[in-house]
């Protein structure tokens, strides 16, 4: 049976040689002198040779001790160098930060944060992938994955940080809106063309503080918000889109809001991270920038509460 190598004993022996006494070695290793003495004794027993000759006045290496120190000390010196290099590298913001984000949120909310982070850290590169629906940052290889959900997040092993609410509305071209009933209700959408995301057959609305679901008749289904916007501008149907995404078209009179008294529930945007602890510095710096933008009001008015994915 293979015996476990006690590398701490080898390091203690090298430290005694380098420091000159067991007392000095114990101070260097921040442990009791008795522990250092026991470590050297175990090592001598393990290799079957006396390594140090000790008297009350002096200590010297045996031939075996000299050979062991000569062969082993450079290895521990290199390990210490590697540790310092690793710590220094971790303190630098560098490497590739891989981000997943829905199109609208990535373009309109994250764009400024990403550009500021890149400008502040020249050694950092960012790769942003536009995604739709749930993303698993561990499985899919992302440092941060932003997801937008109507309801609660599904169970996962990731850390979820809620960061933003996306307010939404229904929009249509003025010509289409002009033909709608003046007292239009959410239930009337069952007889009207809508532009939706894939899988939508119901839309929810807030009515007197409660959610009400009504069936819809999708004419076009796409995860691409730009296509839904273009379809709405072309008068092809009523699109559900974020308010900020449509504000320019509304200001120019190219779109009008439909059912303004029955707003859809906002999307909740979460940042999913692979681990709560030991996050790379590039991730910490980026999330700090996101949180700073939130605090300034430039990103939005979401909740910032780190919590395990529910």
C-alpha cells in the first residue's frame, strides 16, 4: 500500500536548514517549535536516515541531510514563487470575461457597464453572447449569465443575484391602434394579431394589483426583440416589448402604447454566477461595476440581493 507523503515535513526540514535553528523555523512557519521538531523526526524515520546532528550548542547537516536539502529545497523555492505569481496574477484584472445576456438587456443596460470596465482594465477582454431563456453558467462556460424571467427561477446550483426589473408594455403602429375598440380589454387580444416570443400563448396583465392571464393569437413568434419591433412598426400586430426599447419610436409617433391601464408584469433580470466564493477578480470587478451603475440609477431600479438560486 502506498504511504501518503507528508510534504509539510519536508518543508519543515528545509526551513530549519535555512533558518539555522528550530526556534527560528517555528517562527517562520508560525507554529510551535515542538511541531517542527516532530516533523523532522517523522521525515528521518520515513527515509531511514539521520538528517541533522544536534547538540545543545550547534546543529549541522549529515551527508544524507545535505543531499536531501540540495535536491528538495529548490522545489519548495519554486513552489513559493508559483504561489506569489498566482496571487499577483489574480490581483490583476485580466483574461477573458464571458458574459451571456438577453439582447435587449445586453444592448440597453449592460453596454455602458461593459465599455467602462474594458476602458478601466486594458488587460481584460470581454465576450458577450446573446442568449434567450435559462442559461447554466457552469454547463455553458460563462463567468456571468444574465437571465430574464417572468416568475421564479428554477432550482439550480448557481448563485442568483437579482439586479434589475424590465418594465414592459404593449405597442402597435398608429394605424393598427386607431382601429382598436376604445374600451379595449386584455381579453380582446384573443381576436387580435400579436407578436410574441416562442411558446407564448398567454399574456399576463396586472389588474387591480393581481395578475390576470389571457389567451393571445400570435402571428409572429421570435426571440429577437428587433424583429418584433419591426413587425409592430409595419402594423403586423401588437408587440410586447420593454419600455426603454421602444421609447424612441413612441417619441417619434411611430408606435403607440396599447392597453396602458393594464401593464404586463415586469421581467426580473438575474445575474447567475457559478460560485458565491472564490470568484475571479475579473468577475468581482465587473459585478461591482454593475452594482455601482444600479446605485447611480443609470442601470435601473432592481433589487440587489445575493441569494442562492431558488
